[in-house]
């Protein structure tokens, strides 16, 4: 499959398809269109929902999710998760985190998600072991298909589109923002899933934004399709919501404080 090629403002080529990028170029976003339906400073315009924001994590303790988040792990159990083929998730839980149990397989959320804001905290094994891709390897899969790489990339070389915070096999991060192994790291991910018509034709690719330890490393990039090792398979139509997945790559990577906020279309 051909890489994404930007050919005009607001347009992108995915394979042979010409796709409009939402909110870019001359195509106004849904929010902008909705905004034109109201007078400036109209006091009758509905106010945004009030929530309680979360609290930041420290190395010593996990933070607190915002009040409207779906909490996927808060330090006690893996009840929000299951094995890749169903049944209980078999990863180890202790001391307010959980850890990959090698060779037990990937785990996925029991609930399905589409467009979302996802917060994940992870720590690579310390002391470090191995090199290249064999060093603190795991992954966060949006919809179980689109991977944001988890890897110990602190003073450790690998291929650019496979290091920490890469969209695996597609986009290297803008910078390497990795902390040393053993320290807690954060991914804050904004994901908009692909759109398909009733016949399964791709109308709009998936888009991902990633902040790694608070640093913007993926800026609304258009995914070329599902992520695979040494492959770039084309999009295939799938449901608008699918489970999130964490990868078992046989390394004892730890996770904590995972939450997600579902993103609805902007209200008019």
C-alpha cells in the first residue's frame, strides 16, 4: 500500500482514494458549521457540560481521572479487561499497577470504543534488558487495530517507526520523549476512527494525536490502515466501536491509571 501523500490543503491520498481531512483546509469542521447557527455571544446557546478535571500523576502515585471518564484500571483489578479470546485477563495485578504476564496473550477491554481521548501510564522494566525491539516492548491498540508503540526507547536504538510513541510501521514520533526505564510514562491519545459507507468503502481515514509525557509527538496524523509488522494492509470496513487492546510481547511492562473519554460529535 502506498504511503499517505498530502496533495492539497485538506486532502490526502490513502492508496488510490482521495480523502478529505476533517477540520483542515477549506472544509469547515462540524463545530464551525454549528457555530454559524448561533449569534455571537448568544446567551441562549447551550453551555458545555461541567465536569471535575482529573489530577496529574507523580512517579510515586497515580493521578485521578476526570469525572466523565470511563475508568479502565484504577489500581485494584482487571475487571474491565478480558483475554483476547475472552475469559479473564491473566496479567498480574499488584501495588496499584498491572504487569504483562508473558505468553498469556493480549488483553482487551470488555467495552467497545470509537472516537475517544485515552490516557495510559506505563513503565518499562528496570534494570533494562535486551536491545532494539526486544526491550520493554508492548503496544496500545486503538480499536484493536491501530497501534501506538510502547517500547523502552531511552538511550536505545531501533527503527524510527517502531520506537516509543510511533504509530507502528507508519509514523515515527516527532521527538523521542522517553523517560528512563522504571519511571512512569504517560500517553495521552486523541483518536478519531475511520468512516465507511454502507458498502464498506472508506470515506475518511482514522486520525491520531499523541502526547508522550506531555510532549506532542503525533499531530493529527492520518493512518494508512491497520498497523502490522512489515506490512501496510488496507482499510477494511469494521464497526464504529471496538475494544481497546494491550499487547503481550513477552516483556514485563507495567501499566496503571488507564481511562478513556468517549468523544461525541459536537452539539449544534
